[in-house]
C-alpha cells in the first residue's frame, strides 16, 4: 500500500478527509449537505467544494448519476481500513 500512502501525501488535510469520507460512504449524493459534513466532521461546505474539485480533477473521485465515488476501488478499500 506504499503507492496509496504516497498518493495521499500530495493531498491537503481537507482533500484527504473528504476522500476518506467518500470512501466510507461508498456513494455521496450530497457532498455539501450538512448531514454528510457533520457525519464525517468535515470543514465548511465551501472547503468541501474546493477539495472535491481537486479530487475530481486528479481523477481520484468520479461523479456517477447516483453521486460521487472513489474512482479506484482498491484505494477506496484501503481508505476504509485506515
């Protein structure tokens, strides 16, 4: 899992927290919603929006019709374990 550790080392704390939260939730329909933000103790909705844009741009998170998911299945599984 060294590759995953190296990959996430390039993320800010907010980006990493959001990526981990999306992995734990499996699919996130409303990433800016109060329920999701409070459940995973994320910063403000504007911070989540900025972090989500970076994660999508880096192809770490993908938007499906159901919501946002971690693009790499194995990365998602690893994030759930840490």
